[in-house]
C-alpha cells in the first residue's frame, strides 16, 4: 500500500534529522498516516512532528518544515509540505497514480489482498442458534457479519475456519423434545398441552403434523421415555436442515457444524472442568459447583453445575472454548453473539484466562438488534404465520443481495432499522441498486468496446488527466486500505460505505468524461480505467457476499 511507502519516506527523513542533530530523541513514535478530509490537505497526512516536538525542544511547525526538507524524492509522491500546527501533508504524483490502472488490471481479482495475517489460523463462530426454532432477521445480521468478516480476513492473509456451534444438549433441547411431542400427539387427535415453559411457535405445529403424517402413531406405541427423545432428535434434524437451507439462501455456509454433544461424548467437557479444578477455580457451595471468577477480578462467581447435576450453559461454553484453544489450538477466535449475550463476554474471557489462555486471543462481537420497517411502520408480526418474522420471509421478499448489504451498513454494536420498502426500490435511493447499476454500466461499456473490436492492452493511461478520472483512480486504490481497516477493527460496515463512494466516483466520471469518442487514444485509456473500476467494484461486492451483475 502506498501509505506504507510514504511512512518509510517519512521515517528516513526523521532518521536523517536525528543524524544531523535536529532531533535529540533516539526513538521515533509509530508513524501513522491519515486520510485528510479536505483535498487541499493532500492525499495523506502525518501528525508526527506534533509528537516529536516536545522531545526535540522545537515548535511543531518549524520541526515539520525541517523534516520535509529531508524527505527523499520518490515516484509515488508529487509534493510534501508542512501545515499548521505541525502536520506533514503528501500529494500523490499524477504520473504514478495513473500507472496504477495498469497495476489493478494486472492483479485482477487479487487486487485488495494484503498479507496482514501471514497465514495464521483463525476461527470465526457465528449464528449458532439453538435448533429449536427458525432463524429470524436478527440471526441474519449476525450471519452476514460473520461470513463477510471471514471473506475479508481471508483476503488479509488469514486461514479462516467458519463454524456453527449446535446447542443440541441441555434443558432447552429437552424442552423442545417435550413441546414437539405434544404437537405430534395433537396432530393425531390426542389432547396433549404444550408445557408451560415450552415452545409455542406455529413452526412446531407444522413440524408435528409432518412427523405425524410420515410416522403415524408409531411413537405413541413406544414408552414415552423412549419415544420423546427419538421424535425430538428427528425434529431437531429437520430444524437444523431448515436453518442450513435458510443460511445458504443468504449465501452463508460453514466449514464445520460443531455439536455440543461431542463435548461430552469425547470427554472434553470433563477435561475442561478438571483444568479449572487444578487451577483452584472450582468451588462446591449449596450443592452446586461454582466457578470462582472473583479470584480473577469478576464481580461475582458463576454456577458451573446446578444442584440437580445439570451443567449450565456457561460450563458447556467453557468446554467449547477449551476445545477451540487447547484441543484444536486456534491462536485466535472470534465469536459473534447476539445482544442478549453482552453480559457473557467478561466471564467467558475470565474462564479463558483460568484455562491458561490469553484472553486477548478471544474477540467477541455483539450483533445488535434489527427493527423491521415498512417506511414509517414497524413490522412485528408475520403475515404468513402470525408469529415471529423469519429470516426466510425477508430474504424471499427483498432478495439475498439487499439483505446482506443492508445488514452490513451499520456498525455491529449499533441497532439498525431495516426498511423493506427502501430495500425493494429499483432506484438510486436504494444503495444496492445504485452500486450494482454502476457495475453493470462498467460491464456494458467494456462489452460494447469488445464488440467494436477495441483492445484494452493498447491504452495509454498517461492520458487520464481529467480531475474526475484522477478522483476515481484515488478511490480505486483505497480498497486494500479498507480491507486492512475491516481486519483491524472487525467492523465490516466500512465495505458498503466504500462501495457506495466508489460507485459515486464512477458515476461522476461517466457523466463528465465521455468514454467512447472519436479520440481513439483517449477512448482506449478510459476503457482501461472502466475495466479497472469494474475489477475493484466487483471485488468489493464479492467481499460483502453481494453479486456483481453484468446485466440488470
């Protein structure tokens, strides 16, 4: 990335200043490059002189001027200058800038890739909804966040493993079994109330009817303690199949579906509990087992095993993270949890520490709630079932591309509104339409040129001197920086924002610069720029999991 090249030039100048006695400090703070908001401040800026001034005993602005005088010439930089109160600004060389069009075309779909991860392994676990009901729109947001992060982290040099954790054990699953057994009996004409703490969604009515139609009264002829788990297992398999199908409809797949039950079958739950015992973090009180988390700075201790002997959700989650960090040895783990898990973060990090795992290796992203709207009206009830609004209903109505893009537009920790009316508009008001239309226009131009026998190879990019052309190239070159930003912050919302800005820059260029004209040389140069733009916009859309259509 060019910003790192500029940092190197600035570092060389600071080193020279030290050698010439202009700087008395032997150490140099990290050189960070910023993107100025105003064009008159250049393409990049550094506040390094402000940080060095105190140790140098020189006011920041004169120090900045002295450093600027020592910056070596480079093909990437047209000009460097000092600006109050002590910034150093850089503008890119137009000759170097236009040359990047050829570089982008040469890299094609690899453009935007960076080697920040160095091939390190990384696991992302997301969605992980209990298989006791269908996915709703909030689950969809977490699914899109996770799958987009996986794409971006892969593009930044990580070896990413995506995983869905199936909660197929515990009290909630037992409740699902009892609820489904009641619905199954009702479908066969038996009176059987759903348990008070049971699941009452209409989806269980449908599931109960399906199983009754396929198996008749077979499960009524078995002892209930045998029939209920078997019927429940079949129902859970169907719920998981529906969850998997809904996610695939949204373009979300997983490298692994991990069963909670395996933690017990493979002895990993027992190993994790033993590890906590050895560290002195397990105490028995009131007939229950407690995690002594206050010893590690938590405000309270937490129950691991209830007095009934049943492990808590927290205990199995500790075992699952034991599996991730200790058994499978992931150097880093990212969990994407719903808003109701906010309070679970601190104690999970504390448990990791108790197992000898650096808690910094565990990153948790909270995906906040989604409010569904039709214009000004808040939508709460499903038209189909009168129950929860499922993710599939929303995807069926507006399409997976719109769903993915809209879910990504806000920071994960911010609540968001999802406007169904806006999502269905085929106009510039809808950002997805606006961006995809820009891509189809690019493809149309390149396709039309090919039909006319135009060859991209011969275009001379040095002819791209118009300010709209230069502005578009500057925007193209930002994709690697956006990939880096998303990787560092784990905030994918920077991608849709960048895509929208890139589409706007292209539309401005297209309006102000006629691509195909009687000037053959200029036409060939601009066709190259259009092709480079198509490559970069398609790459940005692909990273978001949004299609890049060639025709609309």
